C-alpha cells in the first residue's frame, strides 16, 4: 500500500513540473511573438515609406540615368552609334525622263516626263575628323553608296533625257556679270560650235553619281581667265561630288549636351558659320538638330527643325500625331507646304529649286506646267517619327526633289 501511494505521488509531481515548464514556455512564446510582430510592423512601415519615396524619386533617378546616356561622350555606346549608324540605310533615287524635248522646243508644247526608278543604293555614313571641344563636337561625314539591283526598279544603264544643267548654270553666270556683250558673244560661240543643246541624254549612272564630261565646262574654264565665272564642276552629275567625299556636307559643329542636355544634337555652325553666307535672308541654325541626336523633350514640342546637309538648309516640321513603330510609341512630325524657301539655297555652282517629289503641296501651276506629275501624300510626304519620351529617331522618310 505504501509503495502504491509513493508511485502515485511521484506521478503527480512529474505532471506538476511538466505543467509549470509548459506555462513558462507559453509565456516566453507570447513575449517572442510580441517582439516579432513589433519588428515586422516597423519594417513594414519603413518599406511603405521607402516605396512612397522611391515612387516619387525613381522617375527622376531614371531620367538622370537616361540623360547621362543621351549626352555625347567619347568611348560610350551613344558615341559609337552616333559615329556610325548600325542600322542599314537605303537611298532611293528617281529620275524624270523628258520624252518629247524636240516637240517642246519647236512647238512650245508641255514637256512630258516619264517617272523612272527607284534606283536603290545602300548608304554608309561615317563621322570622320571628329574633335571634341568644350561643349561641342566638330566633325565631317564620309558618305558612300552601293547600288542594290535587287531592290531597284530599273538599271543604271537606263538612258535618260533631261535638261542640260550646264547651259542653265553658264547662262546664270554670264548674266550675273552684267555685261551684255559678253552674254551675246558667248551665246553666239556656243551656237556656232553646236554645243548649246538645251537637253542631254545620259545613263542613270552618269546622271546620279559617276558624272559625265561636257564641252561647256571647258568653255567655262577658258572664260574664267578673263571674267569672274566660277563653276566648280569637273563632271556633271547630281551627286557626283558627294560620293566618298568628306566635304559635301561641310564641317559641322554640334552641341554634345555636356553643360546643357537640352542642347544635345543641335547645330552650332556649319563651315564655321552660324548663318550660311549664301543665304539671302535669315536662315540661322538656332534650335536646329543635326539629324542624329535630339533634345529629350523635342517630341513634345509643336514643331522641330532639322538640318538637311544636301541643301545646306534647315526645314521646320510640325507635330502631327502619335504612332507606333515596332510597338514603340512615337510622335510623327511632317513637313508643311511652306518649308522650302528657295531663296535660301543658291550654291556657287548655280541655283537649284527644291520641292517635294512631284510638286506635292506646291502651287498647282507647277504641276500643270508639265505632264507626268502625280503627287501622293503616302509616297511623297517628308516625315519623321521620334520616340515619345526621349526623342530618339525611330523612322525617317526624307523626300525631296531637285528642280532646274
């Protein structure tokens, strides 16, 4: 009996100890849970305020990062792509074949023009003679083209009849001397020599890049010894002096955005002139982009200006609409009917008049002066698309027509 009672008491003591231990553990667990909840609450509050602060600061941080990327600095990715555009470029050339020159000259009938092309060339542009200044960069452009028969609608061997541009240029130069007897004497000599034909027939290759020799150029060189006539042509060709040339676009000085990112890509001067001296009115480079880089907020502006090296002038383009290029939101800019002020382009070789192809947006009198003009907005509009946020060029359709 005693032994049994002892066993019972031992069992009760063990159970009591277990309950006491469990009570302490439960108390410790409650304490631990309180502190854990407090710490987690504090961390949650910290993360909440951090999130709110970052929501306000992150766009500014991101913009600062992008601005640093947009600034043109040596040995950066921006500089690499600016110096040589990695994307393939193509230039399409169209020519008008004058099909009835004799009838036009003899009877005064309207010229009938046949639209030929396109003659497509792969275009390579490389910046050379690059010099970094304080907040600008000076450079020239080396251009080269390679004919792509597979993309073309025609051959470079196509025969094309067009206006004899040398006759027109020489006529302008002689009249500028303001000595009538020189004009009359020279015209008489050209007529007797039978080399004053107002039209010529040449291959597309000669008219575009390769050029061709003309006896009138020899006459101009001889006259230069006696009179101030300067025709800086060795051969005749629309783009003869441009191929593999570093001087055709001039020496361009452009802002890098170093001290002011809002100036990145804007032209400061061309051939050391902030205004070209051949211009007959104000055609300065104020707020004009060189065409490769643009200030960040350009896409949000009602209009923007772009420098066109081929005509040593700038044109104004108007904000037209939003569009998407490969899923990227962009802003489309288009050139209006008043962008070509032909008094601003009269190079030393002779005046050339600029328009959109087929006289698109020009006065109807131009279209009615010849037969064969078919202006079309889709085919002939000059437009550009800039990325919506940082004004990075997404698409360029630069369409112009040279007229003599």
